[in-house]
C-alpha cells in the first residue's frame, strides 16, 4: 500500500493511524518532501481527473487565476501539495480522500 499525502495534514495523520490500527503498513510518500513521480501523477489524473485538485487548499487560494486555469497534470507537477489527500494505491486500486466510502474499503464497516 502506498499512501500519498502530507506529514503535516491532519486528515492524512488520522488516515495513517487508522490504517496502521487495521494492520496495514502504508509506504508514506510525502508529496511536499518527495514529490509525485511522473507515472503516479499520470495515473492519479487518469483515475480522478479534475477531482485530484484540492480547491480548498491554501496553495490553491494563493495561485493567480491564470494558473488556476491550467491542466490538472500541470498544476500537480508544479504544485504537488494541490493534490487532494490522501491518495492511496493498494494492489493496483486507487482511492482519493478519507471519507466514509474510502474508510469502509480499507477498514470494513
């Protein structure tokens, strides 16, 4: 299981803790420190499209309007912290966010 997120993100910390308690050992990829590999970024955009961009983030609010209009792949390449978090890849299946549906997939219930 690979976990794309931020060490400083509260949602990511909660998700990592819950996954650990459920017996998973996620490989944390901190998108700020480690970046997002080109192949992973391509897959994330292919899976989630425009939904991969977190429009509620501080980074998004700080972008000029012209940059906000850019292609999602270009935005993530330039600003990896714009990615909606967490993105989890497990056995070739990708999920985004930490809402009830994603929690149910990994934690049961």
